[in-house]
C-alpha cells in the first residue's frame, strides 16, 4: 500500500494533495525519531510538496 500511495501522489488533484499535506505533518511528528514510519511520512511529504509545485507550474 505504501508504494501505491507514493505512486498515486502525482495523479492527485489539488484538493486531495492539500488534504494529504494537512495530515502528514502530524503523522510525521507522532512517529518516533528514526522509525520507518517517520521516514515514510517524510518521504511522502516531499512527494506531496513536489506534486503541489508541479500543479502550480502546470
């Protein structure tokens, strides 16, 4: 599921990206430092930000 979500971020519309961007920071900060969950949340946040910027440019 993790890979499916990461792959689909690029296909999300602006509203879906905004909703995901709203919840990811709390997911990241609730995960223990150095945990796989925190690393995953951080990587997903980067993908969401990149996708949002691509939508703004596109």
